[in-house]
């Protein structure tokens, strides 16, 4: 099946008891057994739930993986992946990453689990080999990176990691499986904040992991059931419903992203535009090789580098709402330094090239002309 067919059909079967074409919301905590141990594969909804199972089967297919597990949030998915490692293990992570990932790595796991984290820029593959030690067990990649839209060469990382018997995890939230499927490039595990593009309608918080390795999947399922950060059936239903238009939404996000990037590049008040589809983007070629299109996330800075100007611009926008998050049908703007990335210290942010005046856009699927008009009017004011 091609991607657009998978979004609608993968993992979905008509309900055997009624023929309902849509997967029912199995709003139940437990399941009746005929005799102790004699059940239909379901005992308790922390462990298994049919609505969640359908979603997990669908997600596995979209990423071309064997196993998928859903969690109550993207952070719960990330937490569970890190919990599958042991004290004194080392993780090498890209230094330009989601603020919440940086926070859980440094302030939760480094402190409480004794797992050590190193943060390095990964656009240059040579610095990775130098950072590897015999304790390194995992390389954590986010690409496109947030918020600078750097592109990291997944295959290049996988080649290095394989030589050292290290696993590769890719947070694929920004790309979604429509644009990029890391398992096909050799990565071991994919992580999603489902909250963003996959659910796509800003009405669900959820996370997922997708992988091929049977024993790692079993360990993660054990942790999922033991720690209990599972999503409810209603949210699984909403996500299944959202996924049915993932391919259509992503096409529209990419088209609008491209139009807005071009508009901003040509605007006299704009200094830098960070969008991997621009030929001037430093990693444009890698983006072309590993992604099917370039997405609707972009960042930019103004020539006038005063933070007040960036703030004024964001509050002048009418269609772009100032809000955390991304990947919904509606356009959002955000200020990473004070919002999504406030938990990364200023020196670390600046080392990664994230200036306090950077504005991030999650371009929605409204009419592009209206979005451009909105930006144009706001830019005239600053
Ligand atoms: C939002 C986000 C997360 C965290 O996901 P939640 O669903 O908010 O817990 C992780 N990684 C990236 C790249 C994100 O954008």
C-alpha cells in the first residue's frame, strides 16, 4: 500500500460484533473472562486496549516498522526509551533539540537514573566519532532540529553507530512519517510526539515509539505496562481520525511552508530564514536525499535584532496565534527562547546558534495568501 492508503486502512478492521467501519472507542478498564485466564486477549486496559491496538498497528505501518507503542505524551515515550538503558550508560544527543527532551535528559535521567548525556552538533559527522566511548549505547537524533531546522544525516549517523554497536533513535516529530521514515534509513527506533502533525488538530497529547527489534519492543512494552503512561481510548480514536488526512495535511503544510519561506527570504526586514527547502539552507542536499518534502516548520530573524521587535511582530499577527506546540491545521508562531526552549540555559542556546530574537512558525493549512498577508501587515508595523 502507498502512504495515503495506509493512513486510512492500515490496522483498521470493521468491528466484528457490529460491522462498524470506524474503530470503536473501547472505553473500558477491564474485560470479562469466562474462566480465570480464559479471555479474548484483553485483561486490563493499561496493558491492552483494542482502540489503542488499532492505532499502534496503523503507526507501525506508517513508519514501516514492526512494533508501535503509544504513550500518554511524547515525553512519556521519550522517558520510556531512556528507561530501557542502565546506570552508567551514555547517550550522545544532538545539541539543537526539543527543550523538554533536554530537560528530561539532564534534570531527570542524568540525576535519577545515572545515565549520562552529551550534547553535540551533529551536522558535522566527524564530531560524533570523537564523542563515542565504550559506554555509549544510544545516539539521539532530532531532524529537522527544533527550532533551527538543521538537517542531520540519519544514514551517516547510522553508519558510524553500527561500527560501534550503538543504537540510533530519531525523534521524527517535525517531519512525520509522510516526509521521513528513519527506520528505512537504518535507525533502530523512531519517537513521535503524536500531539503534533500525526494527530494534527491540536486536540490530543500523545506519544509513540516505533521499532523493529523484538526484544527491545518487549522491554518497552514491559516498561509501558509497569510505569503506566498509556493514552486513553478516546485520544486513540481522535488520533486515528486525524491520521486519515495526514497525507493531505502534510502536502498542504509543505506547500504553504514553501510559499512563506519564499516570501520571507525576499522581505527587506527579514535577515535569516531557516527552512530546509531553501537552496541556501546549509543542509539542503541532505534534506532532499532523506526527506520527501520539506515541511511546514520554519524560523526566521529580523534584520533589526532588538527582542522588542520580534515580540511586537508576534503580537501583531492575526491569523498566526502565539502559542506553544506545532503541527496543527492552524498556523502558530512562537518565541523559542522564552517558550519551548526556555528550559535550555542561554549559553547552551547560543552555542547551538539559537538567538533570543528567533521567531518560529508552524505553518498551518489555511489559504497561503491570507497567511502571507498577515505576515506582511505585521512586518510593515515593526
Ligand atoms: C512536543 C515535542 C515533544 C514532546 O511531546 P509531548 O507530546 O508534548 O509530550 C518531543 N519532541 C519534539 C520534537 C516535540 O516537538
